[in-house]
C-alpha cells in the first residue's frame, strides 16, 4: 500500500520521507528491532538526497524535514514526561464522562498549541529569511484548524476506499469533507485579516540563520538524553538565555537594516508583460514607477518585494502610476501590504478613472477600484500631477514650475528631481495609453525618461510640447521603450528623438523579440530587454552610466 501510494503521488520529498519512514519502521518492527526516530529521519533524508540532491536546496524540503524533526523530538519528550501517577489516573477514570471528554479535548488543544508554538519558533528564521514574513497567528490558528483538516482527510480517505462500495456513504463523506474544507478556508481568511497576525519585512542575515540552526542542532544533541534533564537544568537555563539573546540579535539586525545604496540607481525589474522601475536616490529614498504585470497579481508583488528587501528597503517614498492599465498597477495592492508607501502620484486622468470605477463598480474596472481602496486603507497620500509639475527628492508636495523652467534648470544638481512632461491637466485623450504619465528623472547631470504606454495622440502632443525644449545638452541617457516596445509606441523613432544611449524594453520574451525586430536600424542605441536579460540596473554618476 505504501509503495502504491508513492507510485500515485510521485517521488516528491514529502512522499519519499513518509515512505522511507514507514517502510523502515515496519521492517524494524517485523524483525523485532528497536527504532530510533533520529535514524529514521536520517534515512529519509538520504533517500531524498539519492533521488534528487537538488531538493535539499529548496526551502520547502528544508521546512518539511525541519518540522518533522521537531515533531519527533516533541513526541519523545512528551512521552517521557506524561503524567503516570496511579492515583491521578484512577481519579481521572472515575470522573463523569463529560468531564473526561472535556479534559481530553483541553489536553489535546494544549498539546497542539505547544507543538504549534515550538514548530513556529524553530521554522521562523528560515521562513523569515526566505519568504520575508512572520505569522504568529499560526500559533493560535493551528489548534483550531487541525481537527477540521483531520476530519476532511479521514472523509477523503473513506471516500476513496469504501465510498465506491456504498454510494450513499460516499456522498455523505464528500459533503462532510467539503464543509470542513470550506470552514478551513474561511478561518484562514479571518486569520489573514487579524490585526498583528502577520508581518512582512527583510529577513535576517543568512549567516545568522545558518548559525542559529547549527546551534540548535548542537543543543538538541546535548539534551537528547532527557533522563538526565534534572542534572542539566542549570546548563539548560544558560542555553535558553543565550538562545533568547541570539534571537534578539537577529531581530535587531533585521529591524535596523539600512538601504544598501548611496548612489543614483534605476532598475527595470523583470515582471513579464508589465512594468516596474525602481529609482533609488543618493539620499537613500526609494521611488517606483508603476508596479504591475499581466500575470498573476500575486507573483509580481513578490518579485518586486524581494528585490526591495534584498536592497534593505522597507519603505517606498513615492509611487508613480502611469495610467489605468492593469499591467501597470495590479501589483500595488500587494506591495501596500508589505511596505509603507508615503506618497502616490497619478495624472488627473488616472484619478478620474479609479473614482469612476468606485462609483459604478463594473467588473472590468474592479482592479482600479481595488487600487483606490488599497491606497486609502494604507493611508497613502495621493497627489494629482500633470505636465509642468516637478517632484523633488525631499518628501515635499509637487511643485508647479512649468516644463520650460524645469528643463532649463542646471542638471548637475545632486538632488533627484522628477519632471512631469505629460499629460496635460483637463485634456481628454483617445485612450488610457495616450494619457500615460511621462517623467524625466534628473540628477548629477544624467536623465532617465519613463513614458509608460505613451502612443497615438498622446505621443504626438508630448513630442511637439517638449521638442523645442529638448536641446542637445538635455538629452536623456536611459529611456523606457513606450508600450513595452510595441510598434504603436514607435520605439525606434522614440529612441532617436530623445537621443538616449540605452533603451530598455519592459516586457516578456515575445515583446522583446518584436521590439528588436522593429529597431534594427537604431545601431547607435544599446537595447536591453527584461524578458530576455532579466532585471536591468543602471548606476548613474557624472562620469559614467554603468549597466548590469
């Protein structure tokens, strides 16, 4: 039966672990040999390593074996320390059955809570380091969810084994399992919304996580003989004190990580058919231009968040939303759950679009309505900006200075500035793309031009409005190809018009190939595609522009 289960489920690490543990234990039992839990788990680890050595570098496999080791250790410890006083046992057996049932339920819930707490604490360094989340709500939720999961699992097994013999029983078991799983889903949703139930943030340093588990392994080997625990109580107290101090050190290191940049950087992240540009100022502030993808609304926020966390970034100082297309904003609600976003900037056209989505509640504009509600719930200040505005890297509100004044100002300032070149306030355009928020980001004599999905009448108006101001000394160094390199954005003509040295296509592989085919004549422009090269990062200084 065990081998058949493995054949059906496939040789995944949890399956291999369960099969090796079961077969080894049954073999030892049939031979009358005693088994060691540690040896059983070690044999399962060797089995996984033999079938797929690379699995040991996956976080899921590591968590699986780590949790199994903790459960085995707790089972041994609770077995040695279970209350076995004959008088207490006699009194417990003589109590009325409701009291006995209540006592057993309370004991089971208490044991499950202890197990949940210990497993959560042991797995916390690995989970926080790899997934950047800590969820203490799991400690409370696990004892509540476990009975429902157990009943659903039992009903599922019953459906597969005997349900086909008794169809009415099959239907009843299926309904019970469905009710239990629906309750689990509802409780998980409630736990997710619980205040303080989970926290996002940069994980602890890798060296701290490795040292933690090495120390934990040494401590387990030291106190594995629980029969001598009384003789070792003093040493155990010292060990617990050191463990608490070490854990506090990890928390401090995580809480006080500083951003890893003191120069102007501009990074175009690989989010598929979408856009996310991370601008890091020399003053340590972080800005985003768009955050979205046509893919899953779960995947893009995780990609962006992991990049920011690896840079030691915990706060987004400004978020520019180019226009009301899903692939430019659908990652923002997920980012708002993970980061404090101080300010958001959008054109009057985009703000009008999401206000209209809130008012009419149409299915096709549900994403815009969610964006608006997420910004409101997060307490983010939303600023309406149009051409002629300027946002400085000082945390202040946008300034209205006029395009001519902005572009004519000296460009060698060390203060990062965002010049808004398009769209015009109060103007209607043929599409959301045509009203894309277009920025010229300037600092230290360098310029990055970000044009969203600019095309059609919006592109014509933008170029005619700025062309007489765009002198040779104000050409841009790096430009984002409009509309993911689509022919509608005329990437070749746009690159030649703005005089950029680097043209970046933010899109998937097909977007990049189409773009490269359409820009063969721009030999003097270096073209990079996130769908082919991955994330593209520029470090801009007065003396050079370094791409990586």
